[in-house]
C-alpha cells in the first residue's frame, strides 16, 4: 500500500546508502542517501575509483585486490574505513572521527553481460548505537521490578515484561494483542483505556494514576513494592518497609488479592516523530498505601490522645469528666460510647461487694451517639441482668455474669466484641458490628467500664484501636478516681465543718440572731470559714466570725481547733483584745507543731482546686506544696473578728485580726462600715490588738461575714462591699428575710469560696429587767442585799426563786465584805435566765475549795455551785465580779431545795 508519509521503518535509524560499480571498477551510480551519509555529491563520486577516493593509502593495495575479486563474481561483506569528504585537505582539522562503513557487495551484470557490482553501505556507528539502545531497553524491560506495557496505536498490547506476567500469571506472550479489560476490573479498565487514548491523541503524559485490581493469590506473595518513606517512630507501630521483593500475605483460601498500582503513561514516537504507541509503567503501591493509611491513623490517634490530655480532667465532677471522655471519642474514634461506674464507689464504699467478679452494681453516668439520640443496646451485654431494654443514663444495673462486659471487669482486660448478624434485636444487627469493652483502671482498681462501638460502614476495632481505647480509658479513670476521692474528701470536710458550727438557730440575750453558711461547690475544696455565738456571763454575748487560710480537711480541722480555743477563751471572760492575743499565740503554736520555724508573713489564700488529673494519692495533695512544716504554719493563719455585746449598756466591743470590718445599719440610715482597726491575722504575731467600743441603739442591725460573700473573680472587694451595703439598706424586714435577701442580691453562686454570714438585730434588756444597787462595805449590807433581791424577784413574779436567791446573794455579799474592799455593787438581770452579780474593788479571784468536816466555814462557794445553774468570776477595770445564774421556773422542772443542799455539805 502506497503512502505519502515517511516509511518509518528500521532504515530511519541505521542510515543505509547504495551505489554501484561498473565493469571498469569505477562508480557508475551514486544514491542520494550515499551523498547525504558520506557527504560527497554524485558529481564528484561518479566515474571515480572508490579505492582511490575513499580508502586510506595504507589500505589501498588490499582494497584493489578485493575489488578485483568482486568483479570476478564473488560476494563480499566487511568493514571498510572511509574518509569523509575533505579529510585529505591539509587545513582540515583532526577531529579523531574515524569512520567505519559496513559494505555488502553483490555481483551484478550489465545489459551487455559484463561484470559489475551493487553496494549497500551502512554507518557502523549508527548500528552500534542501535545495538546499545536495544540492549539497555531489553535490560530495563526485562529486569525491572516494575511492570512495563507497550500499547500500539489501536491500544492493543504489543509487549509486556516478565514482571507484569509474573504478577498476573502466565507467559508474557499471553497478553500480546489484548487490552486493559483482560487484566483489570471493568471500571478500572475503562479509566485506563480513556487515559491511553488521551495520551495517544494529545501527547501529554499521565503520572501516578491510581488503579485498583486483583491478582492471583499465588503471585501476590511475591509482588515487589517500592520503598515507602520511613514513618516517624512516634506512631508507635511497625509499618512494612515496602522494599523490592517484600512478601505480602495473600488472601486466605487461594483467593485473589486486592492490589493498588500507580501507573504512568507516555506516548512513543518513531524516528520521523510519528506516534507509534503508548508505554505504561506500573508500580505496586499497595504497601505504601497501607503505610500511608497507618501513618494517617497513627497521626489521628496521637491527635486524639493530645485532645484527651487537654480536655479530660479539667473538672472535678464525675459526670462532667465522663461526658468529656465521650465527647473526645465520638465520633472521632467510634460511633457510640457509654461510661458505667461502680455504684458503691460513687456512694463512698471503697470496696463494694461484687467488684472482684464484675457483678457489682454500676451506674450509667454518660452516653453519647453519633447515630441515635436515644440510648441504644450496642451489644449483647448492654441489656442489664433482668432488664428488657438498653440502660438509660442515671440507671443502676448489673451485667450478666457470663457477659463480655462482666468478663472485662473481672479480668481488667479490654475485650473486642464483634457484632451479631442474627441478633434477635433488629436494631443491633442493623447498626453495630464491633464493640470494645474497656475496664477503667485507676491505681490498680477497676472503677468502671467504658464501651466504644462502631456501626456498619466503619472499620472494626483492631489491636491499635484497643491500645488507644485502653489509653483513653486509663486517662479518664485516673481523673474520675481523683474526682471521686476529691468528692469524698469534700463531703467529709463539709460534714466536719458543719459539725463544728453552732447547731440550729443560736439564741442570745438582747439579740435576734440569723446566720447562714454556704460551702463552696464541689469544684473547690471546703474552706475554713466559721462563725459562733457564745453566751457570756451577765447576759452578754460574744459574736465571732473567722476564716482559716487554706482548704480541705486540714483547714476544717484547723477551723475546729481555733473555734474550740475561741470558746474556751471566751468562757474565761477575757476582753476581746486579750482573746485574740491568746488565740494568736495558740495559732502560732499549732502551726509550729512540726518543729519548724513560725511563719512571719501572711500567705495568700488558695482559691483554686487541684486538677482532677493529678497523679497523686488524693486530690487534696495536689494543692499542697513545700514542706509539711511550711504547709502546717500556713494552715493556721486565720482572720477573725470578735465582738462582745452587753444588752444592759447596749454597747459592743470589737477586736479584729485582719478580718473584713463589721457593718452596722441603724433604722432609717444607710449601712455603715465600722471603723475597727484590722490588726494582723492570727498566727502572724508581733502586734497587739486594739479594741473599739460602739454603742448599738435598739433596732440596729450588725453584720459579720467572710470574704466569700463580697469577693470573687468577677468583681473586686470594694464593689462587693458596696453591693452588700446596698442589700442591707432594706433591713426593716424580718432578720431571716434579710439574710435571704442578701444572699439573693449578691453573687453567691460562684462557689469559689465558703460563705459565712452572721447577723444580729439589737434590742437591749429593758430597764425593768435590770436591778442595780450600790451597798456600803458594812455588815448590815448583807441583810439589805437579801431584802433588795426579795423585793425585785417579787416584782418580777419569781417568788419560787426568792429563797435560793436570798441565800446565794447573802453568800456572795458576805465574801465581798470579808475578802474584798471598797464599795459593793449588786445587780440582778432578767432575761431567759436570772443572773445575779456582786461587784467589789478587790482583784483577787475567789477560789473554790472543799472544806473539811471540822471546818466552820469555807462552804459558801460550794453552796453556790450546788444551787445555781452556773457561777464564776471575771475581772473588771476596777476589781472583779462574782456571778451566778438560776434557770427560770417553767412549772415542769423542780428547783433544788436549799435545805437539802446545805445538808449535803456536811
């Protein structure tokens, strides 16, 4: 078939030329190819002796003999050196370009029957280049570990290399004349066919085209793969290196193995530039793809662990911590998840029965799902023992003993539970196909179980998923256990602190009392705030509010010790400044119990709770720093305000140890911060405390409080004090309502600190409830005192107390005359009890002693102790006061008989 285009054959590459020799041995024909290849035009070659024209001098004699033999009818083939045109010129440069021509000479005859010859000339250099190219091409094509395919212009396979044939089975010749559909699935073959056609038409190569197919199992075990990039060691997994010759496991049962290839396509051109086909180079990237997926999975796992470390444990609330774990896991790690904790541990039981075998009661504290808002039975053991449906959040349940979940709790080992297609519950078989039951282990104790489930369409859980789930569960378990321990300590400290506060509603003479105590939230440890109302002799009342620096059980214990010390000192009837000075010494002594030096500076109060994720024995330990001695001395730093109110004089004496100032509100007036010198906190020492005396009119309101009421992170102290004063402006309502109004008006829900509020409304003793007389220091004052007491009790309607009172008044006045000096003062006070006081100018305190049977005296104070509800003495600026107290008759309780008391002394 004739064609106008260049032939495009082998002759385009090997440069073949021709010429002929006449009977005389000279050139009589010279082709255009000869002129082009040898560089000699026909006009200069025709008619010349080829030996003289082209052969070097030293070879001409042999060349003439060869030509003669040819003209005698002999064929000849050989290599002949030749000189290009102009090589004999003196000015021609020596290029070192020695030329060899392979000449094939065939004898011929002219029309006249004379001998002649036809010569074919081939450039040996071109032949050697073609030979080298063919050898290199054959080596690459035959020995490459990658697959080679050559497609012709009809997109039929012309040749494949042995590697391709080894992968897909059979000899290489088997695939000649076939197409992509012979070794690829239909969809992939169509993609490759379209790409081949596009490359053939446009000439634009295609690189890294991903194709997926299957290969026989027998060849899958020896498929080489290109080396994959080294993965970071942080992924924690050994990935296949993908080195050439790496053996990958074949599918079980001899089935075909699924592989992935990266294919590059290039158009092939002949010497004339005409497209002659397409070359395909295929590399198996199955291992690399697997490694990339595993590396991406490792990166996702690391990111998930990093997120878990950042989010889990930021709260000391059990439910919040469990929900945070599920927020991290769903949907990044699984589609459904739930958390169960042992009910006994939540209730404070350290070892609830059934923990060892996994049969103890659990409470579902959290559930999360990316596929359903309602609780869903995710596996066989998620329907509790004796139950008919999935466990709801907050429900208490048990797992069947033989269930996988109970097994995980018993063994403390995670278990992978596959889905069940034939499950009776339709929703289980249709949704969940893989579940991980992971026990939550903290400090070698199983505290609960977390379940992770994946629905159909997601990959089932594997070994790496199990390791990640165990890590997530362990992180959450430590945080949950810390939160549990913190809650337990918080509750115990709260119980301890509440037990140390005044029970019920305190009562006091001349005062209406209302008090409130609000502990901090569970996110903060219990503080050391306290208040107290102490009844003093003479119907006086001590009001105390204090705040121990620090938190937790230690602060609660310190508060209890200081409160006990305050009550003890108060009952000694010391002045407010003396009480605080003695209390300061006690606090310093308690803080230095460990033998360390006493602190001399005020330590800042901790207002933050310890992190739930702290790896410590208990959450409270996380907030303690430094040595035990330093911690102890800091705990016994406290602020305190101590006030003593006298309902007779309606005066209140204050002493302050670094506490916030009291607030007084008079009827119709704005609230006023009392100017009480603050002094140094208890436990610091070195400074005396000052007293301030303030007169409180009837109806006035007095408020003592701790800083938790007026200070928080949201507003400064000054702002809180102003808000408190504004809230107290409506003090005309009942006292209990005033307390509630203050707590509602101020921001008391922050829970950052404890709040103690003590409020008292003043209504002093009326004048007719007080009997006050001065007596001369003479013997007849004894009878005068009995007479005054009898008349006053008669006026009050207390005739039942006349005899006892006369007897005891007579004893106290007699003692004042005998052992004291100066003017004597007698005072009777009537409120909830009857109080009698005898004043004199002597500073010596009476001392009670037991008289011998033969003693005529010394039994007066014994008699006072027998007949009164209480008695004592206290110093005054001008001497001392001896007092006794009698309960008022209520008709039910019989009063002691003075005669029986007298007889009991002998």
